[in-house]
C-alpha cells in the first residue's frame, strides 16, 4: 500500500488517538518498539523522529502494526476500556474484512458456550470434578501468578434448606501499597475467572489477618457461583410442548439467574444468561445492554435454543424494538416458548440502583436518583407491553416484592421456581422426571437434594414425594 492512500491515513489517525489516550510520547513508543524489535519486522531500531514521521507522512512495515497495536492496547472501544484486539488496526485499515455483525457473533458466542458446557460436563464425568473445581482453579492460578487468595464457601437457602451456593474469593497483590489486582493484569487469572463464570462480590474481605494488608482497596472480591451459572442439558430431547423458557426482569435484584438455574436443574435443561453470552464477545457484559438485548431478541425467534432456560435483564428498553422483551423486532417468538416477566416493586429497583451490577464503589445521590428514575420508566414501559400480550397464556408475569435478608430472598427464588412449575402443569405439560432427579441428587449433592426436598415439601408438580423431608 502506498504511504498516502486512505488506509495509511486511517493508521495515522488511529496512531495519534491511541498515543494520546495512553499518554505515549514519540520517544516512549520508539523505545517500546525497540524492546520487541525481532517481532516488529524492522531491520534497525527506530527513534522519535521516525515515529513522528509515521504520525504525519510515512508508514511502517505491515509487521510493525501488530507490535504498535499491542503496545498501545488498541481495540474497537475508543475509550480504551476493552481488552487489546490484535485485529482492530488491520480491520479499520481495510487489510482484514470487517468484524462480523452482531447476529453472527451472537450465534458464535452461543455455540462457544455450548461447547464449553459440554467440555465441562465431560470433564465432570471422566474425572469426578466437584462443583468446587472452579474455585480451586482460580486459587491455584492466582497463587501461581503471585497473588494471595482467600476462599469462603457460602451455604445459603430458604430456612432449613442450606445449599452450597457459591465460593467467595478475595484476591490481593503483595505489599502494603498494592492496589486491587485486575484480571487484565493477570491473563491466566482472567481465564480462570472466566472459565468459572466468576462474578464480582461485595462481601467484606476474608483474609484472616487484615493487618498484613491494611489497604481495603488492595482486595479484589469475586464469587464463583454454584447456583445461577450456566449448565449443560441433562436430557437429549425437549419435553413435549416446552422447547425453552425465558425469564426477564429489569434488574438482577430478584435473582432471575438463580430461578432460571433451578428450573433448568429440575427440567434437565441447559441454562444460560444473555450476560454470559455477551461475556464471550465483550470485556464488560454489564455495560453492554444493547448487545444483551440483541442476544435476547435473537433467542426469542431467530435462534431459539431447544432444551434451554435463559434469563435476560435490561434497565433500558431497546428503542428499535417496540415488542421487547416479549418478541423480536417483528413481534415474533418461537411457538410454545414459555416466557416469565418478573415484575419488581419499588424497593427492588432502588436496591439495584444502590448496588449496580459489576460495580463496587459507592453510588452518589444523583446517580441513585437517575438510576431509579430510569429503571422505573423501564418497568412502566414493560408493564404496558405486558398488557398488550397478556392474552397469550405462554407469557406470564410474576410479581416480586424485595426483602433484604438473604434467607428470605432465597425463599422468594424457590417460590418463583414453584410458580413456574405449577404454570407448566396448568398448561398441560406432562413430565416424567423421576430418573433425572435421582441422578441429580447423586451428581450435585451440595445443591440438588435441598432443591428437590423443598419442592417436594411444597407439593411441587413433577417432583416425587420420596424427596420430602422425613420426620
């Protein structure tokens, strides 16, 4: 390519932007390139004058582009918050084809997560890996990377039905002046957290001797969930009249993921969330509401997965879809899909605004008021849209009243699960799940027996009385 064609003009524009964003001088970039000279395709070191010419008139060898992109952390996010994308610079310059459109990426993410779930299932069968393996792998990888790690197994549930619901993990760097370790600083730790479907935790530090690390900002708190994370299907064919189930809400406060996971467990279906599918595509799935909405729309009709329960939450109604979240842009949803809209009360929306997903720092009063106003407006819009589809017996609403106590919130999760099972029974879905439930009680001993026991004690359909509490 000639140094003055449009591709190199784009290169110069990108180079200037990313150098300014990353605060690189010409001299600093030259030194960084020279430090990796064998990979750069250059026959001799560069100096700041060469970098200056690259910014205005000349061009480097094509092999140098990948080194420059990596040093400056270039990506499709101009704010610089996304992880480095080695294809970004070649794509914007026209050397590589444009990135696939969202539908292609969504399908790829769905297939990737399905494959990962199948691999995890096979590993579990072949090596008897327990539910704790994800946490063990995070701790092992963190310590190998020079980080400290502390783990707290968490047993919660409705009163009298404790389950091992998660493992909370604190990570910290060494030294009194250290700051909280970020996953992008430790690639192997990032991968371990990703593979374990870990999420940010708000609990207090769990290191026994906090005097060793007096700075509270030095802790990074995570949770590896055993309830509410993606799972693989246990059945080979969808139940008659029940291809899939969708659960939607405005926020995550009602714990829709936990409800979806329990329903999937009882039915033998796989489970996923639009957040976890988005995580395969972007660095921060919490901030990617348009992408998550696209994924949900796609699953409603264009690519509805069979034998699956999925959840989706969104504080903003997609402007391009007047039917969301109950139909795609044309108002379509797969025949016999069962959809539950969890309608939250004011206290639930306020709790979500006070504790936004993926964020640990305090929320200002102005941010709180704005978030409550936004989610309240979304709820009002969803209520109106639900009224337009309430004649469809396969779209149901579950009213949720927030409670702050964990034990009571778990009780609400189980009650919503019971409501969904009773709806299936009401719609005439016929299921024989006895063999599946016996197998679950053996293979998931820290969660499944308590779930089945609670459901049997509350006369849930499809759960045999043999699972009842024995007095």
